[in-house]
């Protein structure tokens, strides 16, 4: 679970950095990276939800 939380934090930081670059400077490549990070983040958050529900049932 701890590793999963670290992955979430890492991906969120990557998303935040790249989305700010896109918004503030119009960097198109950063926008692509931000969208990729958002997609990966959504996958990781689904895994988190699955594990969290399993832990709550114990």
C-alpha cells in the first residue's frame, strides 16, 4: 500500500509540473506528458480503490 501511495504522489507531481508548463508557457509537449500522467494516475487510483476496499472488508 505504501508503494502505491508513493506512485500516486510521483505521478501527481509529474502531472502538476507538466500541466503548469502547458498552461503557463503553452508547451505542447508538456501537455502530452500531462495527459499521459493523468491516464496513468487514473489507473493507479483504481488500483488504490480496489486495495482499499479489500482492506476495509478485513
